[in-house]
C-alpha cells in the first residue's frame, strides 16, 4: 500500500508528464502540418491523447463516498 504522500507525489509526477506530453504533442502537430508528414501528425496526436489521459487520471478521487472507510 502507498501512503498519502506517495499518492500525492505520483499525482504531481503524472501532471508533469501529462503536461509535457500535451505541449510536445501540440508543438509536433504544428511542425509536421507544414511538412505533411502523416506519421508525425499521428504520433503527435497520440502524445496529446496520452497527455490528456494522464492529466485526467492525476486528478483527485471525485467520487462521493456514501460508506465511510471504517465501515468497510
């Protein structure tokens, strides 16, 4: 099990990697559009999609808990 500090470090790392992936993906899309390189465009879209996924996963647990942890 991971304590709360480990979870927060992991979330920050996921935010950092996700943000960098989105930025590199957007830069890659703009640079390869001028060349017409299909592989570069697809790879850049994959980077953006992966970055968005990581940013979405790095958010806190937004589910409302109807049962407290002690009752489980």
